[in-house]
């Protein structure tokens, strides 16, 4: 059975892996948006893509804060 500290360390690694996956998705979405013609970037589709990018950045920030808090517990 794992100790609390070992489980926290595992959670930190999992959060880092999730952050990496989400960063990759955000980068792909950002690149796709930047490669669209400007008229499409300003369309409903482009605005939706920007919203996705913004939400992914917020999630990254929240996950970073969670990891910082977990490091403080360890």
C-alpha cells in the first residue's frame, strides 16, 4: 500500500502528463487558428477556436496551481 506522500507524488506526475497533453492540444489549435485566413479567424468558428485556446490556458494555470499546492504538502 502506498503512503500518502507516494500517492501525492504519483498525482503530481499525472498532472504534469495531463498538462503536457493539454499543452500539445492548445498548440495544435493555436497553429490551426493562425493558419486560417484572417476572415475565417474572425468568424464564429475562429472565435470558438480562440475560446478553446483560452480555456486550455486557464486549465493549465489551474493545474499548475494544483501541482504547486501538492508540492507544499509533500
